[in-house]
C-alpha cells in the first residue's frame, strides 16, 4: 500500500471520527468525504486504488442485501410507477440545468448537456473526453453534484425529522465463516457483471449474493458494524478523491455553476419524492434517497445507513443509470447535428 493510499485512508478515517463526535448524520460517509475533498483542494495527491474500491463496494452491497426480507419485496409492484416519476424528474433536472448553464454560465451546448446529466459520472466523463467540450468544467460540475448530495441528503432527512429511530431489538450478525464465503462469491458475481457492462458491478454483485442468501434463509444477520464503518469511510474518501486534479482556480470558475446545478437537481428530486410518497404511499426518506441524483454507490450506502428499503433504492438508481446511458448520447448527437447545421449555414 503506497504512502498516498495510506494518507488518503487516514484523512478519511479522521474525518469520519470527527463527524461522528460532532453528531453528523451518516458520519463516516460524510465526514470522510469532506475531509478528503479538503485534502485534495489543499494540494495533496490522494487516491483509492481499484482493489480497495471494489472491496468497499462489495461490503456495501452485502450490507444492502442483508436487509432484504419477503416483506420488503412486497412493494415491488410499485416500482414501475416510481420509475415513471423518476424519468419525469430526470428530464426536469436535465433540461432545467442545461438552460441555467447555457444562459448564466455561457456553457456551449455539448458542455451544458454533459454537465447537466443527473448521474452516471464516469460514463459522462468518458463522453466528455471524446467530445469537443470543456472537460474541466464538466468534471467539476459533476463532482460537485456527487459531493454535495452525499453530504446533504442525510442532513436533509434528519432536518426534516425523517430519520428512522434505532431499533430496540437485538441485532443479529452473520458469522465470520459466512462472511468468508459471501465475499468471494460477491467478487465473482461482480466480475461477471463487469463483463456484462453493468454499472456498479461489485456493489450489485454483493447485493445480489447477500439478497439471495438472506431471502432463502441460507445466511442470517448483517455484516459486522466495524466492517460497515470501514466500507462507508472508504466510500466517502473515494468521493473526495474526485477533486484530486482540481485546482482552486478551476474550482472558483465552475463552483457557482455546480452549486446552481445541484440546487436545481435537489429541488426536483425533493418534489418528486413528495409526489411519489403521496401517490404510492411509500416512506419519504426512502424516496428522497432513491430519487437523489447522487452516485449510485454513495446513495446505496446512504440507504443502508438511514435504514430504508435498499432494494427499492438500488432499483431506482440502476434504472437512472441505464436511462442516462441512452438519453445523454442522444442529446449529445442532437447537439452535434445542430452544431454542424449552424456551421454549414
């Protein structure tokens, strides 16, 4: 393990501990994200290698699946209606942000399109590198979206008095031999998902293995708290490293655009959450986390921490990524067509 990685994990751990002592909601996720972001913007070179990142995703996935019960799956009939509301909110977020970025920050059409996408950060940055756009501005706006929503969602849920009360019943934890079998199984499924080009492959692999073994009664109990805390702290640190190559001057130029874009996205997500809760009768905290256009892995971790239906949250976020995988390139192709038409006239 390199000095950079040790430094990154140490800063994330300190941030998580300080957030815990300060009484932050979801402290080990939010605290580590804030601390590592500050470290990156201070000029430190921080990173999380893929091996640790994937192990973190497996841990979060196993946590998600351990909360699945037959009662939770009874709400699956409501998922299609939630998908419809989600699509409407995504379109409202996308086009609203696009208009704001073009009118007030003078983004060109393609840069505004990519910066306005409410999710799928890695895919969007991949498209940015292949297009004639302001890659730095797109990257900063998108990174601000993930960072702000990761920190803001638990505070919003807590501020609105929607955070669940800790259960008074004794918690059951899976044995270490069960954990020792689930982790490699989840890694194998995650590897297969990568081959199938699934987003968040190792997180979904962990969730699938854990869900199947818990629903069938093969395994019972949650993963140990100490392992969950480590996974959440690594997840937060990973989010913070999104700012590793961002200078203060670059941040100053695009911070306003990023904050306005994430504010608009939050307004739409909260409105959609209230509407869906009223129409479908589902818990509002669950819907706020499911509709928040943050990173899939971060929102999955949030679902575990805030003790909401993890299967519903995962389904909504995976659907969002697949929708954006088709929608964002379509809009980008339209922008290209209009650009060529304008040049020819």
